[in-house]
């Protein structure tokens, strides 16, 4: 993409493709950033039903976005991997990872990218610049977990211990890293070995949905955390997950999912528009949006309590 390639006089159409994505903050992040560039930018949510997750329906949806004049798409759970075979071209990152999260559409040609890799890498460099990467425990080997694993290896991780509810996915991730970086030790692990792994690990990354509003809790017991361990979570809603709360209480250095959320969105914005993103402003945008969301929830909770009190009277 050539910077500034888009004519600011025309509108830009992009969207988010995935399931259960209506609460996503990504559309507003993109539209606010576009406003700073003076671009007319429309970002649509394409929330998939269960019967739209098969390759044939996904192909039809992608063809429709091309016909409707979309300039790009963000792609999220659970179609990051199925979409790889449906685009015209993919970047080396996508080929290595087997998952994409951004599709650029130009002259009817679709190109798959993965900004989860660059997004997590930038977030870790910014938020935990001195993080010890000698031995890192990674929870989750799906599309996001695989991207995180590749980012960790690029940053110099020497050993990765991968845990997943599906051992086959963990083994596939380990093989994919091994084929590219033979000097990196990547092992798929059984859940029963997590306590031992964390007792000697330098860092922990949660790349599972555990901790999200719809999946509350922590994937790791608090008694397994110790001050020498740094802890990162890719979940950003809430910003302080239960894992980060107990990790902070245990004396660990922590990294929220905000950095990855902003950097991957900024990278996708740049790919779609060819314009350099104002990342510091996008961080402020995310803070504002999360604060408004928290205030709204608190207001609703207080109203519910007042109504309940009135009924008791």
C-alpha cells in the first residue's frame, strides 16, 4: 500500500466480520482515527449467524463485500482461520500462522494480513520493554494464541510452553513455530503440568477468552503466581481482568490487552487507508470509550438497585 493512496474526497467502507461482535469498540476506534485524517470513513459490523460459518457462506459474504465496494475488513473469532483459504493472496505472516485478521480489498483483489502479530509485539515492547523472554507460558493456541506465539519468537523468546484445551491445536502451533525457527524450543503441554511450568517460567500470556465479560474468571489460580513472573492478557474488556488483578496482587508486572487492541487496530487502519495512524490518540480514544462503558454499566446497576429497593418498600 502506498501511503495516502486513498482519495480523501470519497468515502471509505470497511467492516468487522465475526460472531458476537456487536459490542466491539473497533468500529469507533477506526472512525475516530479517520476523522483525524479528514476521511469519510464508514465501518460496519457483520455479525455472523451459526449457519454462516461454513466456507461456502463465508465465500458468498466476501464476494458481497467486494461487490458493495468495501475497502477492507477486520476478521475475528471464529473465522480468522477459515478465511485464509478464501482470499486471493496472503502475506508470509498469514501463511506461517494459518490465520488472518485483516483483509485489504483493492480493484477486486483480496489480500489477507495478520496485525495480531505486530499488535502484540508492539504492545509488549511498549508495556513491558524489559520482559524476560527466556521461558514463557502461553495459554491458548487458537488464531490469537498462534499470532502471540509468533510475536514472542520474533521478540526473542527462547522457550514457549503452550497450553490449550485442544491438545491437537497446541501441537500444531508448536510444529508451525519449529518449522520456521528451529532454534526455539516450543512444546505443547498437558494442563496437569501447568503448576510446574509456571514455577520456572519468566512470563505468562493469556490468549484465551477467559476473563472476558462473557467468560468471567481467571485461567490460572492465584497461588501459582509469583513476583518474578510478568503476566500479559490479550483480553481488553474489561481492561483489568481477574487474571491481571490477582497477578498485580501477587507482585507481578502486568500488561493489559489495551496495547494489542490499539496497535492491531492502528496497523489495520494503515493497511486499509494507507495513512499513518495516530497511536497515542487512539489509546486516548480507547480509554474514553471504556470509561463511558463503565459509567453506563454503573448507572444501570445503581438504577436496578434503586428499583429493587423501592419494590422492597
